[in-house]
C-alpha cells in the first residue's frame, strides 16, 4: 500500500471516525462511549492520489502492563513501531489535556514523523484548542473534522511533507499482475460465544500476539481481519466478537459488535465455530451454526481449550454425534479438538478448512446427477398426492458456493418436505458433500401442449343477427 500510518491519541478524540473516513466506509465501530476500540485494525486508506495502510488503535492510557488497558497500550505501541508516520489526534473542542502532553512524548521518542491532527474543528469554538496544539512541539497542527470530512486537503499536504519519498509520484509504471491470476485468500470467520478462545487461537496460528487477549470476556469488539499463510495456502482470518443470546444483548455497543460479527459471517467462505470443551455444543452454539447454514457458508466446528478437557474414550465422537443430531442439515460437519495455548490440533483444523472449502465449491456433472436421480426415485419413489403421481424429470446444479440444485418435476408444490430431505441426504451421501449447506429448488416444467391445445380448441359459431331462431 506504499506506506503505513498509525492513528493514535487518547480515548474518544475521533480516531475510528477518521479511520472510517480515510477508508471510505464504516469498518471500525464508532460510539460516544470512550474506549470502544481495543485491538489495532488495519485497512486500505485513500486521500486524493495517495493510497496507504492506516492503523486504527486503542486510546492511549497510562496503566499497568498486566491490566486490560495496559495490554491495549501495548497494541498501540506495536502499531507505532510498524508505522512510517503517526497521526497524533487531539480534541480541538476540549483543548490540550495532561494526557495529550504525556503521550506526545511517547510519539516523539518513537522517532517517527508525526502530524498533529486537531479533530472536531468545525465551528469557531474549536479554534483556540487547535492553537494550543503548538505546545506539543510536534509541528503545525492540521485542523480537521473527521465526521464531516473537512480539512482532508490539508491532511493530504501534511502527509506529503512528512513522507516526501513515500508519497512521491513513481518514476516507473508499477508492474501489473499477470493475466489470469485470480488467486484470492480463503476468507475464514472465527465465531463463537464470548471467551471461547477465538483471539488466542488466531494468535497461535499467526505465531505472534497480534490480537488482544485476556481472561475478561468480551474483549474483542471490532471484527479484525488478518492475513495468514499456511503450508502454501493463503487465508484471511476474521476475529469476531462473542455472540450471546439475543435476549441478553441490551447495550448499544454490544449490538454493534454482534452486527459486525454477522457481516463477517455473510462475507466469509468458511466459518469456524469455537465451542468450549467443558461445555460443548450448547444451545447458543447450535443457534450460531444454524445461522451459518442459513447464510450458506461452509462450517467447521472446533472444540477449543482441548488441553483442559478431561478426555474420555470416544468423547470427540460423542460431540460429533450431538452435532449431527442437532444439525441434520449439516450432517457430517468436520469437528476438530484444538488448543490456542498449546497449538494442539491446528494442522487438522486448517486442513479441515481446506477440505470443506473444496466441498463448498464442488460442481457435480449433470449426467451423474440424473443417473443418481433415477436410482434414488427407483429405490424410493415420491408419494402420490391427491391420487396423482409426482413425476421427477431431471436435475442440474445451478451453482456452487454452496452447492445448489434445481429439480424439474410436474407438481413442485405437492412434493412433501420429508421427501425433499430424503433427496438432500441422498445427494450428500452420493456425491460426498458432508457438512456443507445444500440448496434444493423444485420447479415445474412448462407444459408444451397447453398453448397448442388452447390454440386449436373449437369455439361454437356465432349466430347471425338475421338468422331465424329455432323453435
């Protein structure tokens, strides 16, 4: 993306609002409550002809390292270390506060080029606060309003002045990607109840403390995307907020977090549902899995904290049987025991993701489908309805992702649901489609003789007005 910019400052100065403005869409959660952002989030940002990577960070807070605020501070320091320049934000309406001066020293010690951004500068009331920013000793402040998009032209000029080499126009045309190169990373959303170990699992996969973790439930609020290379395969993992029962979700911020998680599920190709080893596959897990199936995503169930479980013979098989019983529409869903702390089962988990992704993309030839249909209807014919026979003519796969089939018949509305389930289960077994949603649509064939019959139907001759009446 050319260069990296970290957006830092104390809580509630508008960092996430500016991040969303630079990204051109709402990707970070924004609320009047201070401390909404906890993890650092990266995204593609644009100002004019500049395209770069922006990092949204948690509010700077002077706290002990072992506390949640201290761990958030460590994430912000990591963002500053990775950045080429820092946007240090203050609230122009509030003016400088002691914390601004303390954290300005932190930015200065990093040695990175810094731009002071006086946010919330709309109106005359903020003019005095913007002038106070000169006291920080980080150069001329740039007055902006992230909410209204004001001052971005000045921010553009400040970026070019702070990073003249990185923002200079390229002297040669950048290399174009080879034609036909359509390889894209597999999008994988990690979901589950709060404190199920989602962030810990992703950190273990990445081999670094990229995401904020801790014993407190509900640490993750934003959906954070990270890239992962695993044995030559590219993945984009989405860490999501924990999902509780809808009746328990009352606060606005938690509702926003759950909505962000739902968007991650809809955008993903594969969803990994984490269920805890000591409470495997509870009612909320079943609801989340059912949601994944309704959205048409491929599903893998991971039993987290497997290192803490009191293992008994056949325990994983019992959980698998429970999953198949509770989710017959996803029969055969892959189930793996994993531990984010020890790394146990991670290879099996990623292989299961690859396998279910291939099944989710599978196409079945029409000829094979119709041979199967003939055998399925011969061994178990569809029941008659109202004394009339149901005829199933032929079948084709309309699309994959998930596998979706269209069955043409003479009476689509008369086929009972039990027989549709029989066809879906038989499809799953015959073409090796375990654990993926299957869509089956019934359509009636148009009667080719209906129009012809109406065309040639005889109508009685019209009686002339002058013709005599019959007595």
